[in-house]
C-alpha cells in the first residue's frame, strides 16, 4: 500500500503537534516494513541544515520504501492556497500517488477523489475557549476544521474526551472516529545511564543553559498561551509561598519554572511572572533537556483549562515526579488515579494542591508509584499500531 503523510508540522514545529508527529511517524516507520511511505512537507523559510538533519534521521530509521517530498514554500502559503482560496490542487501533484493520505494536524489538503483520508483532530479548544485564540486563527479553524472533518474517511482523536467533543460539537458519527492515544518516549524515565556520561544532561548543564539556580522548583511545561492558565498558576504559587514562610518571615526557597515557547496572547503571562518572586519563564526547552528538567522537579503542575490529551502530565510521571493537574477535559482520563486533581479556575484550590503535593510525603510516594505505572501504559509503538489499524480500516471503506 502507498501511504502519504503530511509531515509539515514535524518539520516546522519543535513542540506540540510537531513533536507528536515526529514521534508517531518514527515509531510507524520502524515498526511497519510492508507499506511504502511518502512524507510530504512545506519547508519554505526553514534553515536548510535543520530540514536536512531531519531527512537524515528519517532515512536512518527507514532507508527503503520511504520517499520524502518537500516544497520550498511555507505552511502559511499552502494554507492560503488550499484553505483560504480553496484552490483544488491535489497534494498528489507534489507527493505522488498514494492509496491513503494521513494528516496529523487538524486539516486535510485537497486530494484526488479516489484517495482514502485520515485526519487527527487533537482537541476542539477553539470551540470551548475561543477567547484564548487570536481572532484570525480562531476564524480559520472554525472554517477549515469542520470541512476537513467532513471530507475525512476516518477522524482520529487523542482521547475519549475529544471523541465525545467531535460527536457533540460536529455531529461526527461514532463509527467514523478512532482514538489513538499519544505515547511517552523511553528517554522520559526516573534515571538514565546516559546522564552519568553526559555532563550537560543533569541540573548543572541546565543551570548553565537556562539559568536554573540551586533552589528546588515546581515545573510546568507548555506553550505560552491563555489556555494553559499560567496566570492563575503564578498567583497560586505566590499564595503558597506566602503561606509557607517561616516564623521569622524568611520566604520559601521554592521556584516556579515555566518551560514553553511563546505562542499567542502571552503578554499577561510574562507580566505576571515579572511581578512575582521566584517565577522563571524559561522559554522553549530543547527536547534533549526535558527529561532532566522533569526529573529534578519537586512537583509538576499542569493547570490547563482544556486539553485534548496533555502529554506533559505523562512525561512527568514517567520521570518519577509527583503531578498535580486540572480536573477538566481529558486530563482525568490521562492522569488516572496517579495525580492530585484541582479546579483550574480556583486559585486557592490550586495553591493548596501544590502545597499538599510538596509536603505530604505519603501522598508523594503514592503519586510517584502510580504515575510510573500510568505512564508505562502509553507507548509510541502502541500508538503506531493503532494508526496502522486505522489505515487498514480506512482502505476497506
């Protein structure tokens, strides 16, 4: 079978859907040797060496029965042509012929009428929290995502919660939706033999690159944008620190580190961080640094208002870190019984959850043990097999 995959998000986005696509496709190429794959990417404006390194990495995984096609335009230009102007230029003209085409990033390009298509819709946050998006992006998603869902033979969701959202908000038939849960890479673990050989992978190396001091810290990971609820997290952290001051007024040495690149509407987050002691916004953290950053944390806090899945929760658990997270959307499904849940709109409840997660040693031990077991349930190999099953059922339609 000839399978085409839109690899643009993997080429262009270092975090989020980009990392999801890289991990899933890498596991798929390593697992399945029977089909021929063509990866398509819009790489205009990307540094040449960055794309060439990614091509080399993919070819090392799967040297044969793999084709990589790129076009020297940006994803923004393709979106204008395909989704704003709606020019019916089939992706096959660029990527070649295929039996099934898979898009892991919300939208489907034009395809030939006989092509079978799969589409991943990670979440419907633009429907639940429209005020957390800049208006042009929200309007684009409101137009293009429903059209793509309607065209797809099968719609893939990251969680049962997103599956329910698709049925309720867009009236997608249950038989058209499959849940493919993301996985946790094996480098996220409580300890790694490689760390002892690499002086840059531990806290000392992180201190040099990101300015992390000697003080203990609570960690949160995710792109800076309103849906991540960082302003309330910062307020809750400051309240917890004030409550935890010693009798002589000495402030708690605890820090709050927020790791994530700038998304949109992030100015209020940066302002809040500047106004509160002990809060550090690290910016984007390289993939190779994330495991050590998780492992060194005293606690992981994930206060998001809405998530289609919430992979950082599992990554922290896989590193042996106790987790407190929101009780909304898919997060109870992802966290299982391994995290302390809170109402993300309640600053006082969030503050109390962090304090308990730091101070209750018996609870911390339970969360660590349960977290390791919960994270172990999610692997990229399992995700790739779920995708292969979906591709097979798609061709049968």
